[in-house]
């Protein structure tokens, strides 16, 4: 596997130049260290760069790319659980809209899991039905 990009501080021309230097053999691309922490001074900017990479990488490479991203890093140092959940749910829907295929998230948090499922439905389905939404069963 050839490494194309090491972090988010890359530009489209950087990726194009890297691809042009590669051998003509089939290439698998890996973008690593694509995590953004809200606590970093530029964490929110890096989070938007992640969205741009996910959105543009398939066109730049010329083939489909499966993407996976961790959600919890953006909520680092949140003042409380509610604040963290709001940021994670919001960013999750942005990632889904950008084309994220898989999300690493807290599966024990039903609100976040529901947000992930609904984000995927809204981002990828052409027809919507409320029956598609996996609401938890209400306790009787």
C-alpha cells in the first residue's frame, strides 16, 4: 500500500503531484491522521479539511474510496456530555453528507447511534420514509 497523504495539511495539488510520481501499478490510497480535535486551536478548521478530503478524494484518485472516521476526537474537552453530544451529532451529519462510509463512535450512546443512522439515511437514500428511521422501542 502506498501512502499518499500523512495529515490534513495537504492540498489538492499536493495529492495530484504525489499521484503523478507513483508507479503505474494499481494504487491503494491511505490518508491517515485525519482527526480533528475541537480542543486544538485550529481543530474546527481541521474538521472542515477532513470534510473536503472525504468529498474530493474519489475524484482526485479516479476511483471510489471507502472512508472511515472517528467521531469522538472533535468532542475532546467538551464542558459536559450534552455539549459533546451536540458537536458529535452535528459533525457526524456533516461527515455523512461529505460521503463518509463508516463512523467509529460510542455504540453505547443511543442518541449518537440514532444520529449516525439517520445521517446515513438522509445523506445516501433517494426516498425517505419514517419507517426507515430505527427509533428505539418505547418501554411500556
